[in-house]
């Protein structure tokens, strides 16, 4: 039998969507304070928010009549008609937050509207209003106190974690909100302790205050029709195994897969797919281009013309990342700088090539701006890159690598047939010989692909292989694309294909392995129109990996020094295309401390 649900049960169901834990309550109340025009918000927490959440703001405040209405479901001052939903510019608009919070705890609201001489107070206990609004002495603004959260909901209470865990969630929410609203000062205390403050009044300073990073942010500011972009991101020469990235749309911290992916894609050639950039990205966009009414907690958004926005963000960030750090630029030879500034200038004479490794010829100019711009258009999303043999959590061994001056690096010898031992004025450098050569080769291949010039070699005898059944169907779509990239493969019936030509840098023994890895990558792409975008970068990364010196390969001093010369030609950071670091530094200061000399 169908029956109408009672109001208290409706409120509990709504609360289940909005109020997950103390941090959810905190988010709703602080955002309401900002919507009310507050310029200062004080937050007081007890036992991680499970015993006490108190929000004090200096916003517009409410009248006694407003207090009665604000705790009712779907009562709000921010929405008037359906047209308002087309351009939402406030954080809260559903009118569910206060009623949902009141249903699962004890809620007290004291408020005094600006310009009035007296405030009012109302109390609600687990959905039951305790009398009418009473006059009370109150400064302008609103004070909301929540206690006994989930006391009458043991099913929800048992899912709460320890006080320290709940406090960590509250602190994260406060940091997200503070980071996106530098015009508001925030003060938060726990169990009566010393308040933590966020008081910087500019986005750049608020980023430094909230993230407390040890690097100077890469600042970018771009605009186009209807969109403004401002970012404060980790610079290209840093390597972070665990990035802390925040994305804001019209001041609202959001979870949007495409926007996060755009930032990571822009960094793919500087940090690799196993590292995340840190910082904050602020997107100010026309309100009618954003739909925030898709999630009860308003943490997810849909954006009109999202694909165009994605590409524009990637291009904007890469434009700033493509400039080498100042310290590197000042240290490089004038001939190298001339190559970068002029695509048609005289090229520096290259070093002797490693005898075992075939190199492409003629060498493209990697530093011509038109070439770089074309390369940037080809780079696919970081999340699409499949790294064979790499799984599990990121390694804690990935250390931040400081800026180096390649011209001052001196080669000392080879260690473990895998690492080149060098020194500069700051200390020792260990260089992964495979990662360095792979990085240089990858950039060379990307530049060639950008200008449509991929040197190939025809096989004297075509190499025939049998594809696994799951790769046979995708091969019909992928093989024409591979031919454009220098690997000509022809289907000869059934599951059999013949490899007729391969990239000039790739050895014949690696051709089959490269083909199979690339076809497996294609299986995960459902949209055939995006196949070329998806496979280009990982395909070239695979070719680069399979065509350079390996670990456990002894090099002569001449070969090692020739390989070290590639350091000054790296264009896009200090990690290989698979995310592994090229360099590891041990400073002289660290050595002196170890040997107790300081």
C-alpha cells in the first residue's frame, strides 16, 4: 500500500543526502554565511565537530520571521522563480541545509539583521521547534550552534570515525572554502584552543597561506569570451608524488573529472602520469554556462561547452609551463638560446651518437615555437596513459629535484651499469641513463610528429605476427593511425598481420612488443573519433622507451658523456614520459651532515 511519508521522516531522508558527517554541516553553514555577505567567519569545533559546531558571522543577519522560515524545507531567499536556476551565483540555494541539520541534531540560531536594534533566537531539537523566536541581545550577523549531532540516529552515528579523523575532514572543508574566498577572513578553533586563521586578502597570498608550499607558485592569468582563468600551480621543475590540487568554478570548490584531468594533462610532460600538480585553479565563467544543481551537496557541476573549456585550460597552462625556469635559461649556452628563439637559426653541432642506438636523421629543431605549439595539440589526457608493469601506490622515493645548470654538470662515472654519477657546484647527481635517453628521444619524436615528419625504415622481410582475438577487431581501426605514425602494419587474413615498416629509431626486435602494447591501449577507448588523440602520446612514449639505452648496459666514457649532453636539450621537465625521475640530487650539505662535518 502506498502512503504519504510524515514530515519528520522526509527531513531525515533529506538529511541523509546533505549531512554525511560534521564536515558536511560545517560546509553548509559556512557557505550560508558567505552568501549572507559575511567578511569574517569564526568557527568553533568540539571533539572534531561531533559535540559542537558553532559558526559566527558578521553577515546581513535575519529577522525573527526569517528565523521561523529558514528551518522549513525548501525555504530560501536565493531562488525566486525557475529563471534563477539558469544562473545560480550563490553557494546554497536549495533551502534544505538548515532543515536537514535541524532534523539530526540540536540547532540554535541567533541572528540580528543589519540596521535593527535587537536580535532573535530560535531552537530546534531533532526537527521539533522549541517555541517561537525570542528577542535576544546579539551583534549584527548570525550565530548558529549545532550540538548532539546524530544522537538519535545510532545507524548514522556508528559510521563516524575518531574525533581526529572528523576534525581532519572539517579542516579540509574549511581550507577549501577559505582558499576560494580570499575576501573573507576565517578563524577556526578546536576544543577552545588557539584559533587557526586564514586572513590573506588576495588569491595568490591565500594560496600560499592555505597550502604552505615550499615553492613559488607558477602564476597564470588568461581570459577569453565569457571565461577568466587564474591559477597558482606548482612549477614545472618540481616533482611531487602526491599533489594537492583545488579547482574552483565561480568561487565554488568542485569535483569535475574533466577540469582536474585538464590540469594533469597540461603537466604530463613535466611531471609524468604518476605525479600530480599542486595548487589552485580559479575559473570564473558565465553563471548560465554552469549547472550546479546536479548534486545534493553541490560539489559537482556540469559546464556548457566543456570540451572547449578543457582544451583552452590545457593550452593556457602549457603556454606558461613551456618557458624554462629562469635559473636554467641564464645558465645555458648562447648557442642553445639562439636555437630556442629562432626556428631557422644555426644549430649547435651535436655530440657523437651512442654507437648502439640508431638515431633519426635529419634532426628536427625541437625548440621552434610553431613545433612546440603543434606538439601541445597532440598530447592526450594523462589518465589515458597506460604504463606497462607499473602499479600500486606512488613511491615515497620520488624527491623534489631542484633546478640545475646543465652546463656545470661534470661526469664522474657509471654506477650499477644503470646510473651516471655526476657533480655540479651544489652536490652529486645520479642520472638514470635510460630515463634521460628516453626523455630526450620522446621529445624528439613528439617534435617530428607535430610537423608530420616521422622517419621510418622498411623491413627487408615483413614481420608476420598473430594477434590475440581481443586485439584483432580494434586493429582494423588502429592500424591506419599507426601507419601515420611510422609503423605500417597490414592485415593479411584472420588474426595475422604483417609489419612492413617501423620508426627509424625502433629496432626490429622491439616492433612486435610496441605494436601489441599500443593495440591494448586502444581497447579502453570507446570513442573511435578520439583514438588518435588517445594513442599518440603513449605510442611515442613506448617507441622512445624501446629504442634507447637500457639499465644494466655498460657504457664507455665517450658514450656516457655523449648521453649527458642531452641534459641541456631537455625541454619539458625532469621526468621521463612514464613518470620516472631523470635525476636524483645529494647535496654537499647533506653529505657533510651525514659525515658529521657540520
